[in-house]
C-alpha cells in the first residue's frame, strides 16, 4: 500500500463527534472551571465544554477545588487572567473505526491531543500521528514524521511511543478507545479473533490484530 491508499480508508475529517466525546471523558486526568475575567457571572467547565452560571463568586478562589454546577464534576478553579499556560494538558489517543472504503476492514488512528492552547480554555488541538489498516490480506502501518510532516510507511506493526521525536519528555496520558473498537469489529473477519480476551492489552491489541491478519487460526 502507498500512503495515499492507506489514507483512503480514513475519513477526510478524522475528528469525529465520537472521538471528541471520548477525549472529553477519558483523555485527561484533571478537569477545570475557568473564569475568564474578573466579575464574570459564568465560568467555562473543561469537562462540560460549556459556560455555566456562577452564583457565589466570592468563594471562587484561584486553584480552589469546587464542583461544576452543571455536570457535578470535581474541578479546579482557574482565573484565566492569572495565566493558564502552565496547565497545558496532553494525551495520546487511539481511536478505531471501520474503513470508509471497505467495510470488511478496520482502521486505527492515533492523535496527540492538547488543550488550553494560547490561554484559551476551549482550545483543543488534534495532531494525527499513526495510521493502521487491518484486512484479510494483512496489516499496514504509517506514521507522520514530526520533523518533516511526511508520511512514513513501516515494515511491521508496532505501537509508537508518544514521547518520541519532537515529543521527547512528553508526559501526557495514553487513552485507548476500546468502545470504538467494539463498534468497528462487527461484520468483519476480526470479530472472530477472540479480541475480547485481549482488551486488557490496551494499545498492544494492535499487535495481536497484526498477528491474526497473518495467521487467522491464532485464536485457537
């Protein structure tokens, strides 16, 4: 497969509503309630991703623990005018889907996800990292070179460590969307791979799928 052939199995706009929901609920360890300006009557919840009303503003001190009045999630209060660049959150997310070109194939795409960019509480950036395609004929992998922004085809399937390349020292959270995998597998050859026994492998399940593509009887 060429890079163009691999890309043809993915949506042109890869950041789907399902992916956004997964990131919101699972990709970050902490949640925050931001007050943008002094005297604001609303705050922005990083979990709800909504503006919420603030009733008793006198007790809303910077870095205090509180509860979002909308989702009841425990959050840390942040005054945006004091600066929030020091709390940039990062995650490395695995998201599965059915190929848009061949419904017998499944795909996996990984993203670096960053939020609170440029002191904007609502800003979230998705940077594609790796592309995986699994079919009856085998498994293919491609990644984006962080230096030259070029696609690189690999000889085998592996899980790319998120701290490599330009992301050396990266300390974000790794999150694997197993629910998206469960939705992608029905009516494909991989539904018979006994994948349910290996969900605790998290991202390493990709290596099991590559083995299953090569040896379909491996489940026995």
